[in-house]
C-alpha cells in the first residue's frame, strides 16, 4: 500500500547518517527481534511504552507502523501504552499532520480518540492514551519498547512481554508553552522517524 506522498517526502528528508554508533547499539535489540520474527514467519507486535502515553510512545507507534509499511515488512502491529492514562497531547497530532499524516478526532473527551492515517487503504492507527495493560493492547507475544527512562525504571516487569527493549527519547514536554515548542516536537518526531527508518531498513522481508 502506497504511503501518502506528503509522508514519503518527509521520509526522503531523513538523515540516517545522523544516528551514531552508540545509538545503533541501543537500536540493535529491536532489529534482532524483528529479524527473528520475520525469519520465523510470525506476527510482530510492538508496544511502545512511556509514563503518560501522551507524546513519545505515540510518535514511536505511528512512525514504526509507517516504516513497516514503507519497507513492506508484513504482519507488524504497533501499539502504545503508559504506566498511567492521560491524553494524547495535541502538539503530537499537529506535528504528525505537518509530516503528512491525515488525522481526525473521532471522539471528544478529556482523553480524545484520533484516527491517524498514513495511507488510504490501511486500517488507521487509533491514537489515545491508555495504560500498557489496557484491553486495546496485546496480552502476550509482544516486545515492550520503553521510550522513556521513567517508565523503564518504574516498570521492572511487563506482563506478557517476550522481550523488553529500552529505546529512550528526551521528552519534548520540557518545551511546552514556550516559543520552541513546535520546533522541539518536530525535532523529536524526526529523530524517532529516522531511528525507526533505520531499524526497519535492516530487515530482509
């Protein structure tokens, strides 16, 4: 399925050379997990976990799902969750819109629900804040990707996870309500996109 041209343009602008050797070592366990699943012809479930499931975990979920499609890696299902449920932060959806995603709010609430599309024909990613063990998320046979150090330290055990992989990112929340907010959210989104591009580019489908 072809990804929206606006997103392909964003992907084409990514600089994989910006990922240094230390960071590639951090990403390698995820590459290995994906390789093993593809070789075994098994479904791949990735649950990206952060404290509030409001920023980094959603950016990671959306970009990982998109890159799986971009590189034609089949049977990849990406999720996200938190140690607590809050709400998907609006600047995240704005940042993804600016990268070319089509986003629609499908339920108004203190914790709104969004449809996030990267292609016309794939099932949309459903974006909302939820606990990592929520019924919406897988119960077993998944990798838990810890996207923030607080959740990584606070969750010594993730029930049902086959593999726990810490890939932490700095929180753009530090720049909320400052003149740098939009720039810093874009910066974090691009970092996550670049690293997910690198990870999925290593997999032979």
